[in-house]
C-alpha cells in the first residue's frame, strides 16, 4: 500500500495589525504551523503537511481566506510516496 506525504512552504502577507490573529487561525488548521512571523512587515512563514494533495490545497485556500490575509505565495512543495506495493 502506498501513502503520499506532502509538505509545502508558504509566505503569507497579512495586514500588520492582524498578524497575531492570522497566526492563531493558521496554527488552528490541521497540519499547519507558522514557523516565524514579522509583525512589522506582516509576513508569516508557514509550513503545511498533508497526506493528500487535495487536503494540502484545501488548507492553502483556507489560509488565503482568513480575515486580514492579503496574499499567499507558495514557495516550496515536496511530495514523497511511502509504503510498499501490495502483492
């Protein structure tokens, strides 16, 4: 059985006054973590992991729709297939 593993890195641009709320909302998304943020510039570096690419895309879209988010840029994506083939 094969299982996929996806990880992506995002730069999220938010209104500086909304960085704390955006950080909290992103961290609440399953598989998502704000690695670092800068309230002066409104930028957050985000890592998202998921077992399926569709889930990864859903989480990116959820991040994009958080109030106070101005833009989301995908800067890294990796997919690994793990497991064994069924006999």
